C-alpha cells in the first residue's frame, strides 16, 4: 500500500444481507459510494430521521467481545468485520446503511463484505488519504494482555500478534506476522472467522445470546477441535484476531505507518491503543505548530 495515495470509495452500491449473531435479527446492509473527506458513516435507515453514527474511536461503546458504536442514543453493533474489510481494501469514504442495530454475522469473517465490494469495484477520489505515523513507542495493557506501537523506517504497517491459550487445549499458542497490503489482506486475513470455545458458546446461549447461530456459521472449538467446520488456515484463530485489530485501528479515521505488536489483545485494548496514538499525534502536531 502506498501512503500519500488517494482516498477510495466504492464504484457503485454493494449489498450484504444476513442475521446478527447476538440479536438473531435479519439485517440488510447497503454500502454506498461517498465523496472525498466524507469518512465512514453508519446510517440507521430503520429509525425515524435515519440518524447517523460516524466511525470514531470516541464513539465506541464498551461492550464485551465486539466493537459497537453509539452517538446521540443511536447504536450500531459488531462493526469490526465490515470495517476491517473497508480498511483492508483501502476504502476510507463510505456510507453504510443498515436496517437493524447489528451488522450481519455472515460467516464470522470479512469475506462476504470483501466479495460484495470487489463485485462492484473501487474508485479513487481526488483527495489525499489521512495518514498517521507512529513516531515513538506507545504501550497499553498489562502483563496479561498488551499492545505496543513502534516506529518503522519504511512507510508500511506491520502487525504482529501472539495468541496464547491453554497449551493443552484445541487452540494453543499461535503467532503471526503480517505486512499490510490490499492483496495480502484479501489472501491472509479476510477469510479468517470468529472463534470461541464450546464452554463460552454454552454460557452465551444460557444468557439468551447467539441462540440462532450454528456451529457451521463460526468456529466453535471442543476439546477435539472445531465442531462441524473445517479450518481455512491452520492458524485461523490468530488471523482472525489480527483481522479484528486491523478493523479497530481504523477507528482512528486514518491509515497507520508503524509496527503494532500484540499479546492477547482484544477490542477494548485495541481501542485504548488507538486513543493513545491519536493523543500522541495531536500532541506532536501542537508542538510543531508552536515551533512554526
């Protein structure tokens, strides 16, 4: 991916329909082209006045196991897989219309969104992309789970993720290093699906959540491995965690140049790093303006 390149949007509208994992409700999502400097805006077409919520880390609701946005009493749930698809393909300008609160779970990956976008095509806009550069080491988290952003000598985004489960369990420890590009995203991250342990799935169902989701729609691990669902990658779990990380980094509203190293991070910690990066970037710009 070339930084300093142009903003991108869809060539024409793309539609994805399905059911929300958490709510079980049917939802249709229409991705519409947007002009330069529009950003990524979610539009709740099912509500009076069609209120909107912008993709912004400060609009993130602190809800476990997923990335949700809220503004002015309006919520949009589980946006991370769509946002990862947009970010992974370099689309930074888009209007996302949906007729329910929760995005469709699809197959638990970004693949359905990626295919819908590629079917209609991508066009460049006559405006430069917004880019943030990591210029110092920034770390969030603790010994149990952490994230660290580091400067790099080139103009690339590199992600490293270490996933650590019980070594005797079906997932174990997985590690992945990824150099971001649009093609690499399509091949290496987009197909990787949501996963959880069978014990976690049973607990969620006992709470009335995910009752309509089958083991063929995401990866549910028993002691023997995934139930009713073959892996797409030997290390599919760490690839999905990296997919989530890439989607959450887009909450900043810009591309990033740097190296992001993660140990067992999730959505909450990912958003915490984004806030720290933006604060550092703002501080650097204020210092630059003061010296100018």
